[in-house]
């Protein structure tokens, strides 16, 4: 039987561990799924955790937030994902620990399953051949479109591995530096976007630009820029791209006009950077954003407020 969830999220869930021994739950796919759940979208998170206290904490956090856990696998021997954060001269450095549970998402568990809607994945979880094979299995049963959120974290990516996945995509999101890395020889952003979209035959390319906002370039040759509000207060930029991606997915799923989707994505990312952390546990934060946004469809708001 097909899974009728409209948005399927494939990839890592992990804890960031800091020098003061504190830790924060995250991972880009998890953050995206968390936001989508707050907006009433009931995403299906396909990932893998360890049979350890941190894995059990993830399950409890997801259940407390109302998230689905039916596609969350448990690895009997490998640990839950971890990023070790260190601070040198005031700057954070990240060690993305390898051979974690999310590197070994089991393709056999996904075999024979069918899905529809949008399948989202990043580029970190496919660093390991096992999870890469699981993604391919998920794609075989998927009757819908694919959204790739590129995250080039050296040394955990290879062009030859990423290339065929980009060819499978309908939508790609990346930042300006990543676009110029993957599309060398173009110093002009618009020219690079045009070349990238044409090479991979995308419907739309989304490029985030930090404090300069973002832009979308689509196959109708529309270049749509958006900028954050002048009054944006920045406390923590971690997870801003994940917040942006979550609204893109919601808008694409609901078929909002592209300018509306882009504007709402920028507004939500701008709101999130005013908070500490990549996710928020205050439901009022999401409700206030949803109510104050200029939605293209009253039904989208109604879905969230129900």
C-alpha cells in the first residue's frame, strides 16, 4: 500500500556535542521534519538511530512533538549520530563522526514500499554506500518529485557521488558558495544558476545567500530574489537553511506561487535566526508566524490551525 504522506524526509538525525558537555538535537533532515510537523504537514522521517540513550531520547522528542516514528530504524550496534563541536579562537569547528547509525539506513526495510508526494534528502547521509543504497531503494518506490538540499561538508562528499543524484532531482537548494563550487567557471551568480538548472534539467534552483537573502531560478527563466527584513535580529544562524527548506517544501507541496513560497521561506528563516538553536519547541512561535504570514491559500493556514 502506498504511504500517503505528502513529504518524505531521508537523512541524518544526530546530536551536536559542545565543549561544555551540552548537546543539541539536530541534523538538517531532522530539523526540516520538525518544522514541517509544527506546520501540520506530518512528514515521514526515514533515518536510523542507535540502540542507546540518545536514540531513545530522539524517539521520545519526536513523539512529544507529534512526529511520526514509523520510518525511524534502530541499529543494534552502531551509535546514534554525533557531531563534536570544538571552539578555536572563538570560531566553532565541527567533527562529523563517521560510522554512525544514520550511515547505515537499511534498504531492505524500505524495499517494496511505495510513496507519493515529495521525497527530500541532503548530501551528508549519502556519504556511506549503505545509506546511499537505501536512498535508491526509497526512490524506486517513490511516485513523486525529489528535492535535494545540498550540504558540501569536506571531506564527506564527492562530485561523482552527488552528480547522479542531482540528475534525479526536480528541485535543488544550495548556498551561493556551493553553487559556484559545483558550477565552476561562472563568477556571476545568475549565469551560474542558469547553467546549473540547464545541466540538471531542474524545475527550480534555490540559492541561499546569508544576510543577502536568497533567489530562485526556474525553467521559465524567472530570476526571483528575496531579501530578509531590514529589522532582522540575528542571535543564531544555525539551522536557518533548514528553516528555509521546510517552507519551500510546504509551498511546493501546496503548490503556492513561487514568489509567495520564496518570500515565506525567507520570512521564516529570518524569524528563526532570532532564536537560539535550529529548532523551536514553542508552538506559539510557529502559530504566530503562520498567522502573520501572507499565505497564498487560506486552506494552508486552516490546515495548520486545525
